[in-house]
């Protein structure tokens, strides 16, 4: 690894053929809140709105230097890696075949095709990513193409290290702390490999979505392990198994350096960055900012760099993001209410609501008995403690109810 810093600087210089360094911006809003120098490394502002272009370009450039005749690349991705590879294919004038699950949103398909133009062919196959990946690898072997891995590749890792090269040049000094999102580990492996050699005093924190903590699991086990279940909401970082090569570069870390971000809390961070700062972040892109409250006591007076890794957010998801943020903040709840089938019962319930309470959902599910009916009701409020007052009134009036806000099974079917 002794040549890694120099190779990272060379890779960074080569990237200037594609785009200028992404901004490193001091964020006044966050700096004032935490009494620290909070800087955002804006990877959401690359040409493909994520850092993935760095690794794809670097790996493709390396392959073409060693195998000049290789003009066909293959990947399996439904997101940022696909877009990064498509952009690189058009730049180098090579053919790219990108395999995506059939469930991939049309917006992502269209963006990938726009970046790659006539150099990219998109193949939709498989309901799940594992099926898509298997099809891509089979095709790649048959076509004699080069498979471009999304993270578990030394040249991809080297390309992602360019984030750290730019960061130090722009800041002009070493930060005290760098906060990095982790999915497959390519970004974290590249940035830490560079900074630990060049400025070893820098500290690191890693952030994973609660429903996809593959680095945490690997550090605890001492080797990569496959998670039994992954929550796909943070699609840019929801990885069931961290890469073998990326983990080899991250195995020095301690589990207590890894912070887990609940998916619903991330939604609140996304909304705050959008509404307050006008910064559009995808769920994975908001991870590093989301954990700042957990670090607040230790970062006062320090220089902290948060890598905002991507901004490919489909605004059709905004209602879901708002909903999840409200639920996490305790400002929205769902109940199944057993409503007496008698005159005045509904009015009696409505009179229990406060001036800041609003009914967002009201649906009769069924009559569970001759004199009762089950109602699904969603309530929004401005103060979370309003629900304590409401449930106390329901109890006093003898209404039977069940809070299903955090019941994943029921919520999936009813909400």
C-alpha cells in the first residue's frame, strides 16, 4: 500500500478530464448548531450526482491501459454505479452493457441511458439484485467483456480515494474528523487508505443505515458476513455484505467507530437539508450529516468533514420521506380504533382532538361486531406530546385502540 497516496493523486489528476473537483463547503447552519467547523464534501455535485463516477472512470482507464483492445464493459446496478459507468463509457467511447432489475424505476433507467447515450445498452432482468448480478456475470463471461464491480475492486477503491485528495487540497490542512457513509465500502476504503498514510492524526466515523449494517457486522465477526435481511430504503448504501477488498482496508476500525442511522431519522435530515439549505440529498447522501447529533459532545471547536455522497433523489418519493420523518419525530401516528356503532360516537372522538391535530387518514376497515367497527385513522400534530393527551382521553372514554405506527407487518399492509 506504500504507493497508494501517489497513485491516488495521479488518479485524481486524470479525473480532471471529466470534471472539476467537487466543492468543499463550510456549512454555516450546521457549524453554528454544533459549535464546530462543519464542512460538506459535495459528491452530490459530480456530473452524475454521486462519487461513483470516480471509481468507474479510474477502473475503466486502468483496464484500457493494460488491455487496449478491451472495448466492452458490463455491470449490474440499479443506481449510481450504473450512471457512473455509463458516463465513463461515453467518455472512452467503449460499449457498456448495464444489467438492472426489472423493478428499477424508469427515472433511473432514463438517466443511465442519458449519460451513456448510444454507447450503453440496458438489460432489465431479475426481480431481485442477486438474479440481475448472476445474469450480468454470465453474459460478461460469454461476451469476453470486463466486469466493472461497484466497490470490491482495487482500482475502484483508488478512484474513490480522489475524494480525500481533493479534500486535503481544498481545506489546506488536515481535518480533525471525517464522517463517511458506508455501503459496500469503496468510498470509505479509498478515503481512509489515503488519509491514514498522509495525515495519520485524522479520526474517522463511519455511518451505515440501521437496516444494512454490513461493516458493523464484519468488524464484530472479524470478516465479511452476509446480513440475513436488508432494508432497501437507503438504496445507495443498503448492502448485505461488505466487499472482501474493501473490508481488508477497513479491518483496522473498531465497531464503536461505526454509527447506525435509522431509516426514518435519515428522512428528517433529508428534509432539513432541503428546506433549510436547499441541498438535495438521496438517503445515502444524508448519512454523514444525520449522525452529527450523536457526535455533538465531541466535535465542539473541531474541524469536521462530512461526505455527502449522492443527490440522486426521485422527488416522487418526497411524500414517503415526509411521512417517515414525521413518524420518527412522533408527529404522525396511525391507530386502529374500535369505533362504537352508535349515534354521536364519531363526534365524541373528534372532540378529543386538539387544535393542532389533523386527521390525515380515515378508513373503515370492517365491522368486527354488530355494534363496533374497526377504523384505520392517521393523525398529524405539531407537538409530539399531543398524542399522550389524546390516548389518555381515549382510555378515559373507554375507546379500544391500537397504535400500529411502528408495527412493520400491519403498517406494510394498511398504511
